[in-house]
C-alpha cells in the first residue's frame, strides 16, 4: 500500500507543482510570468503579477509538499484550493477536458483529498518526523478549507463580467 501512495503522491504533487512552474516561468512549456499574468487577465482575474506569483507559488509549494509527503493535510488543502480556482474558471466549458472543461482540476482535487484520507504513507517526510497519525476527519477539513479558500480567492480576485456596449438599433430601410 505504501508504494501505491508514494506513486500517487509523486504524480499528483509534481503535476500540481509543474502547473505552478508554468505560471511563473518558461519551463515545462510555460509562457513566463508575463504569460501567466495574461492567462489570469484573460480568465477575468485582477491583480496582474501578484496574482500570477501567488497562484504559481501556491501550486509549486503545495505540490512539492504533497510530493514529499510533508505536512500532508496542509499540502492537500493548498492543492485543493488552487485547483478549485481552476475548476471555477473551466466550469462554463462543462466536465470534459477536450472541451477545456474541469475534469483535470476535479481529478487533482479528488486525489489530494484521498491522500489526506490515507495519509502520506511510510515513505514520506511526515513519517520520518512522526507526523503520520492524521485522523480521517482531517479529510473533511482539507476539503472544506481548500474549496472555501479557492472560492474566496475567486470572489475577491475575479472581475465581474462587464456588459457589452449597447448596440443602437438600425433604422429600417424602405
């Protein structure tokens, strides 16, 4: 079982961290910090560089902590939070990823919560430091805190859609 948890932790954690690296650099196919800023602006977020750095840093930090199995509930809550924001951006496109839907963020949210439920396993920094006795109810805290922080972030940083300019009716030709 510990091997399976290690594989899942590494996969999910490194994917979340890599997603953050793309937001702030040109590594892993990213478009640099300017590209991250433009992505957030095109998705309707305010804040520019600060928003991109916070999102990228949150993804990198929570992903690396999750991969290392260190402070697992905190790491999982961070991953759930940033992926909740991503899910809200993609919500209008439906579930499936081929339509730019929220399938991928939802899978990462589910995997992070599952890791908070199972614990990080024997091959983790939590185990090395004797922090592996997280009770199962922490999963509910992780889910509530992560989703709550993600939705709060969306509420605070997302600009409401502006109505388009009014189009004057054209005169009928006779």
